[in-house]
C-alpha cells in the first residue's frame, strides 16, 4: 500500500505542469541596461541613416536631387542673362528679377528638402478637421482662389490671373495644377478596380476638369486650360480608364469648344492666333504687330547657330524681345548658348523627367506611382509646349518654362512638388541606383 501511494504521488508530480518553465517557442527577454542602450543606439542610427540626404538607398534619390538643383541654378543664370537689360529699362535695377527669383528659389529648395522628409502617403490618409481629406480640401481651395482672382485680379488688359497681396502676387492656376494631380492620384488609386466603369472612371473626374477649365477660360488662361486637360488625360490613362472613353471625352471637348466660341467667345485667343504660322511674312500692319514677340524669338534662335553668341551676348534681349525673362527665356538661351547648349539643357529636362518617373514607379503603392508620374508629366508637358511656342509651332498663349521663367508661384510650386517626388524616393522599397 505504501509503495503504491508513493508511485501514485510520483506520477502526479511528473504530470503536473512546471509553471516556472517556459515553452520552447517562447523566450523570456529580461531588459538590461545594455539592451536599452542598444535599442536607443539603433534608433539613433536609423534616424541618422534616414537623414543622410546624399546616401543612395537611405536618403532621397541623389540623381533626381542633383538634376533638379542643376536646372534651378542654370535657370537663375539664364533668367538673369535674359532679363537684366529689360529690368534696367523698366525698373532701373538690372538685378530686379534676379533678386526676387533667387529668394523664391532658395525658399523653394528649403521647402523641397523639408517636404522630402514628409511621408507622402499622409496626403491621401490625413483628414482636415475630421471632415475632408487633403486632396479634396486643396481642390476646394483652388476653386475658391480661381473665383477670387476673377473678382479682384483683373489687370489693364482685362486678364485675371494674379492675386496681388501688397508687393507680392501669385497665380491660383499653379495651385490648380497640383490640386488636379493630387486629387486624381488619390481618386484613381482608391477606385482602381472601378476605373473601367463610365460613372467612376469618367463622370466624376470630368466634373472637376470642367470646373477648372471653365474658371480658367474666364480669366482667360488658355495655356493652363490645355495643360489641365492633357494632365487629366494622362492620369486617367494611368488610372486604368478605357481608350473608348477618351474618344468620347475628345468629342465632348470639341462640342465644348464650339459652345464657348458661340457664347463667351475666344477673343483673347483669337488675338494670339493672329499671324500664327506666318510670323516671318508681312501680311498686314496688325499681323506684323501681333507676331512681334514670336518673330524676335525666331530671330534669337536663328542667331545662336551651333555654338551661340556667348553667355550675356544676346542682341534680341535689348528690348527687341518683350519681357524675355518670362515665357521666351529659352529663346535667349538658344541665342547665347547655341544649338549645343540648348540641346544639353533639353537633355537635362528629359533626364529629370525620366528619373522622376523611374523613382515614382518604384513606390510601394499605386497612389505614390500615379502621384509622382503626374508631377513629372506636368514638368515634361510644360517644357514641350514652351518649346513649341517659342518656335512658332503653337500659338503664343503664355506657357512658362519650368525653373527658367520668372515667377515666384511657379518655382515654389515646382520645387514643392519635386519634394513630394523625393519623398516617394525615400519611401520606395526598391534599392535606388
């Protein structure tokens, strides 16, 4: 009996679980001062790696940053070279445009670097006042500003493009471009599976595009209207809209042009069309006056030849080419740097756009891919359209050259958007090369 009781006790003790013993798949980690120090050290190291701007694979995309800064610097140099004669004649100060553009460029570069540390995904996730998301909020802001500029922004020629705040002024159309890109990137990424549906893929985006275009036509600002339409088409194509819907929208655009022509009219645009394509031929005094700027642009481009006249040696900037610091700055570039120099600058733009799209396509989400590609598409479109205008391939409708043309709003918004593309490069899961 005693032996059986002892055996029973031994069996029970062996069957009882050992509460002091942990399962094999669980490890007890007792925090020690050394572990805490290592954890803090690792966090600091990760932060340090993240803040290394020029380190490929950890910081922002180095080639994209270098090409952006190169174009900003070259743009400032060429804008000054093109503008100092006009600035002295109009303002009494040869450095008038350079000083102002330099301030905006410096602020823009600081903003670009700061935005590159911001997680671009929050643009689609954050809500303002727990109500509207950032994309729709910026769209509403852009529409409000486009309405305000029609009320308070009219100049002596009857054109409403700038809102003036004391010595400063800005163009709401620049904000409208970004608002369209951001909204469509957010919308198409969230509705990706329904973009082949007419209501989702065409009708909703079309309402926004029509609203923007209607307000821009009233300014009138036809060049920005064209850019808005082309940007929307590119982004909807990237978002998965079917080709047959683009044919429908093209037909709708044709009808809209006819309706506007017979109602509001295209008087301002018609004036810009006067003499287009026959710039170098004298047909009438009015035509000769209407094509003055474009004709002198062609003179400047032709005078440059292969190697150019040399930096600062342009002749057409001596008050022959009106306001050479704006849309026709590249004509002076061609005159001073020639075919070789202007081709190198065009290649820099091409590489910038290519690199930006490459970086954007590495994003880990659809929103980042469409957003970055849309931003680079805007830059590419403006470069192409500006080159077409200064060579008389398109009517003179006022399309600025990114990073080169004078304008604080333009360079600030461009560098802000480049900061977003650099943010996409920071958050890309792919190794950067």
